[in-house]
């Protein structure tokens, strides 16, 4: 099977602090191994894209798949996830084009907000000089802010203390039993997941969800 390499060179308009850096020439296998080896994140392979009559379809076979090539391929994915670079390499060698999925609720939770609210929050966080963890931007126009595990339990009460009801904001916390797609996973023809704030040595230590919830809630409130 030929080695597949995704090249992502787009940047997103916004402040310099939120400009997405270029990613070049790294295979899904190499990237998955690096996430496990360098960040100690659990990873697991999801579905992948297949060409059917010249159209990119999800390997799950569902013509109307909402996340083509970017969701778990089996129901026991949580037990399949591994933090071992060796095991990750072995899994992606079996299917080199499989998406890279990261389970939440283990080494991190993820706070998911709309893209417009996410960029507004990033600008506000920069002014507040808040320390950020990695942040992804997905083709379905969502941003995921990586925070310490446990945010899914704390955030609803924190939102209430800020004067909002969780149901009134388009803000979702992904914790145990859930996952996020990692760059450079592709959502069908919609494009690839990208880093809005890439993983670096400076953000190896993740912020607590409590530190970010105020600017995120404010931005989501403005975005309604």
C-alpha cells in the first residue's frame, strides 16, 4: 500500500497569536506515534476515507456519515486507545490512512466552542495573559481547548456561577468516554483538522478548565 502524506498549508485569518502554523509532509502514522511518544497522549485509529466512484466516502459505508473518515471504527475504541508509541505504530501500519483520534477524560478534557467564539476567546485570553494548552480547529467550524481532566464535572457549576445556564451557550465539555480528532485527520472533502495553538514544550502543562471558562463563556454569549 502506498504511503499517504497529508500536507496542510492553510492559515486562518485572525490575530497573529491565533494564526495556525504550517504543517508539512508528515504521515498519519508518524504523527500518531509522535503524539504518543512526545505528548504521552493516548491515541487510537478511527475510520478512513475511500474513493468510491471518484467520491471520497467514509470507510464505515454510511453515505450520509456526519464525520466521514473521522470517527471510531469500532465500539470498543476506548479499550483500543494506547499511549505506547510501539503499539500505535503497529496499529497504523495495518491501516496507514486511518484517522487519529484522541480519547478525552484521560490526559486531558476538551472544551468545544464554535470557531467564531473560539477566536474571540483566544484574543481575550491573550490580553489576559492566560496560559493556554493546545487548541484544535475542525472543518465543522469548532475549536477544542485542551484542559486538565475533570473539567466535564466542574464546568456546569462554573457556568452557573458566571450567570449563564449551560443550555444557553454553545459550549460542550468532552470528558470520559468521548474523543477529539487530531491533526491532520480529514473530515471527508471538508478539509483537515488543524492546530489553532500547536503543542509545544511551553504548553505541555495544561491549564485547568476553571482558568479558561470565563473568556470562553463570554465569547459564546457574544456569539449567540
